[in-house]
C-alpha cells in the first residue's frame, strides 16, 4: 500500500484504505477502483492524499532535478550530526517522506503541463507546450 497525493492518482488504482473526510465521514470504501470522475470529486472535496494498493507511483524523486528532490538529497547533510538523537531522526524521516511526495507531485505536474524531453540533432532538449505552461 502507498499513500499518494491526489494529483498522482490515476484511473484503475484501487484504494487500500477508505477515504475519510474530516469529522469521520467515509467518502469511499476500501477496495474501490478509481475512475477519472471519482478523482475529480476527491479533488473538489479538498482531499489531499489517498492510500492505494501496491506501489503504483515512483515516489523517489531523487535525481529528477525538482527543487523538492534537491531538498531531499540535502537531508543527510543537514542531519549528519544527529544520528544518535531519536527525535531528530523522526523529524528527518518525516521531512524525507514529505519531500518525496512533493517531488513526485511536482514531476507529475510538469509532465501534465506538456513538458517532455525530445531528441533534436542528437541532443536532449526540454521543450514545453506554450499553450499549457
């Protein structure tokens, strides 16, 4: 099971846990298969994250060049002096999870905006669709 931002949800994914709104009201049951319309509904209800079955989204983010991926890479350096401090390691782990999610979401948004790598004259070039960016 994997907790993902709603931005990365895709039709066909199945919920590993029910989606519960503030106040304890269940919106969608465990095991439901997501459709495009259900994803839009969740976004409209301001649901930030869902838990899906398996690990359908690569949350690594490292090496992707996004600002969150760069922050993720710096965590080891920033927390190098606190290896024995359990509290600080918990903070580092939470920050790591947060930056992984944000890096993956940022990468997905870039892909959705029409940014793609193309090969031109033997060189990799990043080109954006001007109408979508």
